[in-house]
């Protein structure tokens, strides 16, 4: 792995991504019987900086760093000087003197990039307004453990063309998947992301397609995926979005339109009976809690490889 940071899915090559998924599977299999090689962060610390709320990401990184032998340091805006206006550059420079990697959940991708530019240690995107690449790694691990491989599978995402959709487009096409996104007009993923995903797909056999008819998009899907209709920071649009997104609900009709063995996915937290029907999230096709669990394994694999083989992976404390 040659990546220095993991700010966007495309910071990994297809081969890097496969290596992360392979190690994630191995770490998952021997989680209760780890060997010395499974603790590559021994003597190292990782800052977990959260400027937005989180359940899964925060806890899975906290537990994951500890399981890798490292020391996680959780920081949030309200209990640090970030929330009082200390610049992200100064914060990055200071944290770099204490820790061996910085995991960040923040707002604009540009803020994350500024933090990474000022950091002398690897930075990992734990969700920005633009992308959620750690989520996509866990999603791919979940699909691969059910289907054996990823290339050629069709994942249909119903709903908002948001950060999760962006990461699925980029990570999915890196893995050779067809990623179809059905969104209401005006809520599609960014054109530049779709174009980038198709450029990746030209080399991997993957494809990115934006559609507007949810049932047409669901037809023949191997995976049906959805996310909240109003992301963090869009809560004041919840009512208007609930109307616009109704036809994109992941419900029994969408499941019936897909392949008989379709996997149902949601990155959580879910609004039951809004973007996904309770009968579907709790039904036989759902793998949502495997997805949530795999956040732990995929992120442990990512941190292991980034800190031992990545551009800054000196293999020991600085
Ligand atoms: N899926 C996800 O990122 O969940 P959290 O917001 O709880 O971290």
C-alpha cells in the first residue's frame, strides 16, 4: 500500500482495497485468538477526532485501535479547543506531535484535506460531507463474505446522492462492481464523482449509472442499499425531503423487483418506515448488522496496513 492518507476511496488502488478486505476477513476470523502480528499498533496512539455525532464509527475505531494494541484518544469539538476556534491546521500540527494517526469526522472535504496537509501522520476520513470511505470498505467486506467476490455484482442505491453514495460509487467501481444510484431529480450524486467512477470502471469492468426510477433501478440488483434522506446538518429539510424521497423507499416492492437472493443494506442509523421498511430491515435479506460489525474489522485492517506499509508506515514509533 502506497497511500499516505485515506481521505477518499480512491486513495487506495484496487489491489490495496483487496488487501484491506483480505486482512479484514483474517482479523475477523481470529478476533478472539489474536497473535502478536495482530497487534501492530503496540506502543502507538491514534487520535479519533469527531466534529459530528457518531455511534458506529467512533466505537468501532475506539475498540479497533485497542484490539490492534494501540491507545485510542477520543476528542470532540465541545471538549477541545476545536469548538472554540483553534484552526484545523494548528490542531493537526499539535496532534501530530502526540499520536501516530488521526481519524477525523468532519464537515467539508476541504477541511479534511487542510488537516491532512498540516499533519505529519496519516489521516483517515471517518465521514465528511463528501465521502464515507470507511463505511464503503465495511460494505464491500459484507457483500464479499456473502457472495464470495465483488466484480460483476450490481449494487443499487436508492435515495439521496450523498457521501455514502459517493463512496459506494468510487469503492464499488474500484472493485469492479456496477453501482446504480436512483435519486430524485436534484438529489443525484455529484456528476464529477459519477464521471470518476466510470473512469475507474473502464479499467476494472465496473460501471456507475444514475437513474430516477427506483423500481427500474432495483430490477436484477444483487444488493439494495439505502441511507437516511436527510444527512447530518440537513435536519431542517427533513419534512420536505420525506415527500420528495417517498418513491425511493427501500420496501417490500423494491425487494420483490430485485434478484431473489438480494442483500439489503443500510449504513445505519436508520429511520424505520421512512427510507426503509421495518419488515425489510428486519427481514431475511438484511445484512445491516453484519455491515455495522464489519466497520470494526475493515478499519482495523486499514489502520494496520496504513501504519505498517503506507507511505508513512515506518513500521515502528516515530
Ligand atoms: N454508519 C455510520 O457512520 O454510523 P455512525 O454515524 O453511528 O458512526
